[in-house]
């Protein structure tokens, strides 16, 4: 059974909306009048106009069409590939709460392999996949929480999710699936071509194929040559050998973010002296930024950005990180980065005395991949055999407003423990660097004065607020002297 990507809904009168948008800037009349005239035109007239507009490079009109897509029984690798597109909305099944013991898995197209190795490859693959699901079920039945047992699930397990995206972004996504980063992965190419055909049938003017370049392999080859010649100085030695002590590193941030934010606040407030006012006193900064936190729109916080390296994030944990849309995130190629040596070890596994069995899953997976490689298994099919607990480095840049959201949600006691640990460490680093700003950051109950979780609350608000407030008063006392 092959997975599918199906356009299940799109704007009624989509051609009327887009053609009206195309006419609006050059046609007399109100928005409603122009739309009414577009609706009374023949479909062919509107479609031809849209094609003419798009041929001129004016694609923004397509953003008025919203497309709903159902991804049914595709691999979780497809899910992760899709979620990286920020101008789209996704709803997925939670691996923290849903039992995936019977989810099933996606298999490569073994017909492309010749001779006796074809059947041998397929048997090895199938037997190992069945083994991984048996291990997942064993851990769940042994009392391991589903959110921890999921780390032994292969990246080929079946996922189901919904995606909503505007038509302009859909064009970008589908081309990326077929011609860009997804071009070497048969499942992504198959799904992308299917979406192209559906667009041709339902929204014919969207069938715009734009081959994409993926230069990552060329960059990697160049760097490997440079390092081999010793010209790069071996600066990445610790990270490459897995010896990094930190799990989070702040790579870049402005020297005085509080001043930038406060000056933006002065400008936005209409204060006439915003450009000349002295804003270097910490009590001023804390007062102004505290007031900003009460606003629904915190654009002032978006004036400063921070670049962060998470040294080792599990493949499962990446989902929790990447769903924050307002960030610029860089995730390396899974197949060339994962090595089966670095993986998450949940505390629940250790407490239940299952560490040896858990580690055996990763050891057996590494051995199986080595055997398959020797038999000519396609490197791009190996992505299905990667385990969700494998760790890779991730780099991202967020503005302070998105950091506020990220830290508020991910330091909460209800957050998944891995991403919570990263959020707590990041907050600690940021507080040491910029205490005035980041002592105002923390979980929802700390920054809002109330818990938004309802019956799911940890019921420890006072304790949590006290914990995240520790050090703030000490800092102020030191400033006094």
C-alpha cells in the first residue's frame, strides 16, 4: 500500500478570486464590483488572465487561494520534510499520546534492485522493521511512556496529517519535492508528481514546474576536500567527534538587545524624542519591556535576533522545534549525518532496567544498515531505517518575539522533556548574557501570572514561578552596590 497526498479542498470560485485580484490594481471600480464581474466571466477568460499574470512573474495573487491536503499513510520522513515549510499549517498525530504499535511502515520500491539480492534486501528490511515495531510494543507494555518508546520507531513508520497552504507556497513545495531537496527520495517524488496532476485537473494554472537546485552535496564535497588537505584547520573536530560538552550554544546575538527593543517601543508609542532618549538604565528597560509583554502584538521584540546551535536533537525532537514557524532553521541531511552512535536515552528506560535492551535496538539497526550497504542498498532508501531517537545538530535563528513564544511553551512542565531541557538550557544561557531581557522570559505561568493549561495543569504554579524567578532579586541587589 502506497501513501497518498490528496487535495481535499480549495477555495470555491478560486479562479474568480485570483482573476479579480489580478484586475484590481489596473481596473476602475470597488473590490466587490470587480469580484462580481470576475464571477460572471467564463472560466476560460479568468484562467487565461491568471496565466498571463503569472507569466509576468506576479505570483502574489495566488496567495488568495488556500489548499487543504491530506497526507495518508506516508512515511514520517515525508511529514518532517513538509513541516519545514513555514508558510503552511499542519496537524499531525501525536507520538506522545497515540500508540503507533500497529501504524505499519513504508517500504522502498525493491523492484529497482536486480538479481537474487532483491529478495534478500526485501527480507532483511521487512524482518528488521517488524523487529523494531515489536520492540516498540514491548517497551510500551513494560510501562515506558509512548513519548519515550517512540525513539525506537524507524523513520519509515506511517504518518497521517493535514496541511493547509496558499497556492503560491504549494507551487514551491511541490517543486521542492520533485526537483529540489526531495528529488532523490522516490516517495517524495511520487507524492509531488501526484500533486502536480491534481493541480492540473483542479487548478490548471498552478501546474507550474520550476526545477530547483540542491547544492548541499557540492558544498559537502568541497568542504571534505578542504579538510582533507588540512586547509580548514580542523575547527569542527570536537563537534564531528561528538565531544561537545554543551547541548546548546548561543552563536550570535546583539550586544545591547534591550536598548534596541526599548527604542523601537519609544518609536511605536509616538514619543517625539524616541531617537534621542537615554535608554541605557536597566530599570527603564525592564519597565518598558514588561509593558510590551502585555501587548498582543510585540513587534518591538522582533527587532533583535539570536542564532542558536542545538548540538544534538533527536529526529523525534526536531518536530517539536520546527513547528515554531517564525524562525530560520537549518537541519542537515539525515542519512549523511545520523551515525547510530548518538541517540537519546530516556530516563524512563533506565529506571525500568531496560537500558541494555534499548541500546541493542540501535546496535542491531547499525549492523543491519551496514549489511544492506554492502548489498547495494540505495543510500536514499536508508532514511526509512533511521530511528527516531538518533540525534543530529540543528541551527536556527529566532527573533526575541519568537523566542518568547518558544521559551514560554517549551519550559512548561507539560512540554516534552527533551525539548524542555533544551529550552531551559537556552534560557539559562540567555539570562547570563542579557539578564534584564531574559529574566522576563519563562513558562506561561511565570510570564502571564496564570496557567493556561486548565485541567492539564501541573498544579505547581507557585513552585514553578519561584524556580524561574531565582537569581532575579540577587541580580538587582548586586546592581544596587
